[in-house]
C-alpha cells in the first residue's frame, strides 16, 4: 500500500499523478517477482518522486537515489546539502528522506552514501533479493562503480534489468504530461518566431540566432535549454548534430537555415525542426520540401494505437522509394522517437524497434529529404498517439519560411 504523499512547493504535478505512477510501478514489481527497485538516474528519480537538483550535471556526486520496495515503502537518499532540496521538490514525506554524513537533528545517520543505500535495502527486506535497476541500453546508472560494487557486495542483492518495465510505464503519458508537452511545444513555436525575427543579414550568426531563440524560450517559462542545432547555408547542410557556429547568415539566394531541438518546460521536452530559406526555393528545393511534407503526412496517417513502430518505418521507406527519392532520403530506417522527460525515449520509429504503439505515446517524427548542394528539408512534428490515429501537439507549419 502506497503511503500518502505530500504536495511540495516545486512539485511538477498534483500528488495524485505520483500515486498513479507508483501503483503502476508496484504492479510491474509484482509481475516480475522483484523485491523492489533502485533508481539512480535524474529522469527516473524525478518521474517517481519529483526530486530536482542542479547537481545532476555533476559526474562526482549523485544528488538522490530513490529506493522503492515491493510493499510500497519509499526512501530518497541524498547528501546533507541535498536534504532541503528534497523536502522542497518531492512528494515524499520527511520520514521517507534520508541523508548521510553529519547529523543535523542529533540522530545517527549513515556515514556514507553507499552505506545509506545498503542500510535501506536491509531495512526494506530487499537484501539478498532480486532488485530492479537501470541496466538496459537506454538507461544509465548515476552512481560510481566503487559504490555500486560495495552495495552489491554488502547487500547481496541480485540486480535485474528493469529498463523494459520502466519504459512500459513512462512511455504512456498521462493527460497531465501531455498538456505539459503541448505547452512546451507552444513555447518552442514562439521562440522560433523570435529567432527568425532576430535575423540581421551579414550581422547575425548561427549562435546569435540560437541565443534569440533561447532568450524567448526562457522568457516564456522554459526551465532549461539543451544546445540547439542551428545550421546555415552550403557547407553546413551535412553538419548533423553540430551545435551553432559563428558563421554569419548572409543573403545567399536559396540558402537554408535549419533549427532542430527545443526547450524543456517543467521537465518535459519539445523537439521540432523549423526552416527558413533566403529569397526563394529553387525548383529542386521545392521538390524536396514538397516530398518531405508528403512523407510526413503519410507517416502520421499510419501512426495509431496498435500499429507496430517497425512496420510504420518500413511503410515510410517504401513510400519514399516508390516516389523516386530514395537516393536523397536521409532518414531511412530511423525517422522518429519518443519524447518526454528525455529528448530521445522509446519507442523509436525505426527499423529495429518492434514496439506496438499505445495510446499516450508521444513521438517526434522527422522525415528528411535533401542533398549537400540544396540542403535537407525536414518537417519534425510532435504527436500523441490516439486510439484512431495521432494528434498534433505542435502548431503545424507546412512548408518553409522565406527570409
């Protein structure tokens, strides 16, 4: 039975949201016969208890580790300095929070992080038992190997990969999550408008345009911002995931300016591509833009609950080949991904993802057609999977903006 949760000042959602998440977690633990789960990563800890900290970027420290037992007991463990942040941001009661090191209340506390983890595993009856952990290819443990080995040796837990169960829960977004994703997308669209409006030919650079985007996103409430992809003109078309450079935006006829990425609002991402072209589109660019739009429309028409992600991908690949654009098709075999607390989440719309789509999956879909001479044309939109199809979360802007 889950203990009643509290409504902390910085909690992302009402406590009912977290209670529902823990009920689903308990069901997965029971189904797999696990004594509990240990969460060490930023996104899983925030998902199940709301904890936020600026220290997650550190490779030296782990701000918080959440341990949940099969019978519903919970404990968030952090350092002495993390304690007030835990109290201010999480749905857990004070009795479910533990810090190690010097005592602030006159009571004994574990001397080290790893000892606090071992003590909790023993107290929760998880020592010597099978325990779910973030061991899959889409997860990373945020704990150093010396501490990890100590915990295994001292507690004798048997770690089991809990990654598929985590994604079974996290990939289906609640209505409250979907609204936050949609709000983030709205912030992104307004930030794009500000970025395009900021362009001063021969003076603006990729970096300064990126700055204009980020400034507007923050003004509108973005929590943080990952580096955007901002690439302009010949020589940058195949830059892929290169960050913005100091290259100037000039009046080169037909030059393409591509934005890719998005802000984070209350933990949730938007990820879209928007493009501008200087002057006008060449005949070849018109073909690419038109085909990219048609491919996106076709792929979105195949996305619905019950569809297989790999089959959706195969249909897109076949559609492009049928129309004669296979030689300039840049997203063969991988054209989309889930979004949520992370910018890339399962499921992917890819040839190696055997995943049956469910209502509530949220996807970024981004077919790309183009070449090194004329640039790539990609329309990336964010959609939520529904029973009968999918629904746009982004403001759909067909075509490209003329600069």
